[in-house]
């Protein structure tokens, strides 16, 4: 059987020694396929231009002749400056090389030379970054686009270029087409063999772009294929739990709540209930703006699971949030005989044993917890629904471990970080998405202001004014203790300063280094209005709900991303009173100023997330590598969002066909799926 490129070691490429092979392994390059898919991230343009067409400060490649005797100046042992007059068209240019003393003897008057560097027209000078003598042998760069790779160690750009070129010479004919011919024709794409060749060695920018377009589509299509195939297989299976509950029973429970559901909440509840009644597993993402009422929707879903004879689990990222959810659910289910328990790392050993026994025997109906829920010794009698709150804070593996605690339970993941369409398509393409955009009845928009540190006296006066009305305030800062590296306000100093500013008020302090019991005490005092002002770090970012708090002060606000600022702002505005958010910041960068402006322009989380994605880029959007977001070689989720949508639709259409799982034309795609962890053990033929 003929070997494929992903079975041939890079050691087989001429010129790759054993030490070089080991260095390539550090870049994730082990096979010929890996090397050919190690694409350049940009190109050096060595195409010859006329200086008359070049702007001041622009990098350019020109052809000229040496017209002066080179002058070498040395600075210390290793530094030098070499200058020489070179005739370039109508100009007599001073060429300057730094630390290239060995060129002195080669700069012979009359000799033709190619120069690449920065053009300074006023001084008629070029600072040279690269030069070569045409006709002197070696791989000439002049007139070409040279690929630039991510390299390091002893792997240099020239070596990488030479090695990739050699790999193409030896193995280029073995590059196989990954995409169905129908898609290649439909989108007028370059063949894969040509695309790989041309992205490494383009004749011009147009050709390089066409190669990139083809490979970006392929990358996004193959990723979407996995998600859509997983989704299609999941829907075909009937090994989940079909929850049996009458709509009237759900309506009766909703009627016991102290408020009426919004139309958006009712719509989402209906979508979830339809899913839960099916024998296939629900895999749904519920996204909604801060304070939109997702927790109530989750409570109804948990009620459905329990009334169908099963158990529910709600996993959250922090103990503060777990404790709060446990209290809320206990209140909601108080008169219904539904047992709710808490499982976190700070429980005493005896309490933990009691909870574990209650889950295993089925005495506990709903458990709320942190990562403690996915420990090996946690067992359920019949887990029917898994709810994951603030899902981006948990890795894909953590979510799947909890799911495996039951026999294919339904899964509802929630986020209060509204996800732009492009992000949702990419990261959560295997899920159905429900969205709540409507505010609960009676909620007022939060008024947001941006002030400089010099206005802090006025901010303190505003705090005093709100507290005099019986309201409460948060003051948030980025760090717990003073840092020599960052000139930012820290929580401990700020706590002391706030006490000094308001000697007659009760001030609390909350940060991540407090024990669970201490945090509970602090939050309990604030929730009961025994504390007027709470100084805190971002430990309050998610889920903390104190309706009487109407003022959020965020110190050094430029240190936070937009989504985090919006989360913090969402801790107020949860009651009937008008709430305010004050951003105290002196941003130095344009990005920092832009964030402050966006925050004061809108309190719509979906619009903010779109702007945040534009400002920060997809890799930093969630602020965590655990989000499950893929790292693409070429594709960019923002710049290539149109291709992303096309690829998603193509993948969904293909995996939805009956013959996709049997047609020989798609065998290669099925082999790609079989290698993915999603499909381990699946029969795809």
C-alpha cells in the first residue's frame, strides 16, 4: 500500500538532518504533510521597482551599480556601519549596511547589485536589510515574492525556504485533493496541489491570494465538517432521554415564579422543551445579555428533568456563583419537594460524603457545583440534564466529563458573553443556539460614564448620594495587592482609602484569596444591605445578584476588555432603581480610548461583543485558551467570516445527505472525521 504524506517523516527530505528534524518537531512539524501545511504568514517583496514610484520610508527592492569605494566604520568588537554609493536609475544613492562588514570586498565599482531596504528620499539613502549580486550563483531573490515563516533556533528563513522547496520537488505530486470535486467547481477553487505549491512559491500576489483563498476555505470547511457531522450523528441517534412532561405542568410551575417570563424567555423555554422531549440528546447553547434571565430558563429545564424522573446538574465557574444559584433554586423549588444540594471544593468531608450518597441514591434531585462535580467519585442515579453556566470558562474536556456522568443526558450550556455570529458558527457549530435579547420587565438601561482619575472627588460624591438614597455601590479594581509592574489601583489599598473617605459607612472587601466562608460572609452582608460599599476584584464579574446595588465604579477600566467591562456593569441594573456605571480611566492607547467610547455608546451586549471582536481579534475574545476555539493556520474568523458561513452551509448540506456516510466519493472526508476525538468509536461507513 502506498504511503501518504502524513506517514512520511520530514527526515526523508533531502537536507534534513537528525538535529534539524528534532527542531522541526518543536514547531509541530513531524511529517512531510506537516511541513507542506506549515504556511508562510507573509511575503518579502523582492520585485524590482523604480525609486520614482516609491514613497518616503517605504521598503523597496531596486537594481543598481556600485559607483563608489565602500567605507567601513567599526564600533566596538562586533558592530559596524558600511556605506557605499550606488547608482539606481537617475539617483546616486548612499547604501547603508549595519554589521555586514564582510560585504566590503564584494562592493567592486561597476558591479551590479540588488538592494532591499528602507528608502529615505530627502537624504538619498537606503538602509539595507538584504542585498545580493545577480549572476553570482545561489537562489536569486530579485524579482520574486519570498515566503516568511515562523522560525527559531537554528531553523532560519533561508533554510526553511530551501527545505520547503525541496519537499515540493520530492513529494509535490503526492499532494491529494481534500475537497469533493463538486465544491471545487462550485466555488472555482484552485486544485489543492497547485494551492500548496503557489502559497509557498507564488509568482505574484494575485496567485498567492488565490492559493490562500482555496486553503482558507478548506480549513474552515474541514472544521465545520466535524461540527456538522457530529450534529447530524447526534440527531440520528435515539439513545438519549426523552423527557415526558406535559406543557401544562411547565406553565403551572412558571406561574409560581414571582415575575412573568418575557416573550424571549418563553420562546427559548419552548425550544429547550421540544429538544428534551426528543430521544436524541439536546446540545443547545443559550446565550443572553447580562441580566436577561437565563438562570430562570435553566431552572425550568432542570424542573422538566426532575419531573421526568431524572436528576439535574448545574456547573458554574466560581463558588460564589454556585452558592448563589443553589439559594435561588432552593427558593424556587421550596414548595415542590425538589431537593437541591451544593457540591464545591470547600465542603467539609462529612457534607461532601452526604451529597455524594444523596446523588447516587437519587435523594438529591439537583446539584449545583464547581469543578468538584467532575471528580471521579461523583456518581448519579439518573443524570438527565447537564447545565453549564458561563461555559467558556470550562474546557471542552471538562464539559464532556460531566456529560459522561449520565447515560447521554441532555446538555444546555449558557453564556452571558453574547457571542457574535461568526464566533458562534465557529466555536459552537455543533450546537443549536437559543438567544435572549429582551430585558426582563421593569429593567432600566444602565447609564454609563467615562471619567479621568482627576474627577475622583466627584465620583466619591456620587457614591455618597446613592447611599443616602438607601442604595449600594461596587468599586472594582484589577489587582488584589500592589504590583511594581503595573501602575494600577489595588483592592487592599483602595479598601483602606474608601474607609477613610467614608468613615461613617460600612465598607466590605472581596477578592479571590479569601476563603469560601469569608467570601460568603462578605457577600451575605452586602446582599443584606449591611455593607454600603463593596470594594472587589473581578471575582464579582459573573452572576452576583444584588438588586439594591445601583452604582458600579470600575477603576483603571482601560485594563479590562469590553466583554469583561460589560459583565461587571451587569452587576447593577438588576432592580427597579436607575443604575449607573462609572469607568475611571486614563487610557494611553487608541484601543483603550475606543473601549471607553464603545462602553458609553451602548449597553447592548451583542453590539459590544461585535466591537470587541473587531478590536481584540478572535484569539483573545474570551481571554482563555479553554474556550474550545480552534487555532487556524490561515483562516481569520473576523476577516474570513463570509467564507466561514459558506463553509458552514456547505458542510451542513453535505453531512445532511443520506449518501454522505456511504458514498465512495466522500471516503476521504470520512477518514478525516475518523481521526478526530469527536468520532472515536463511531461507525461512519
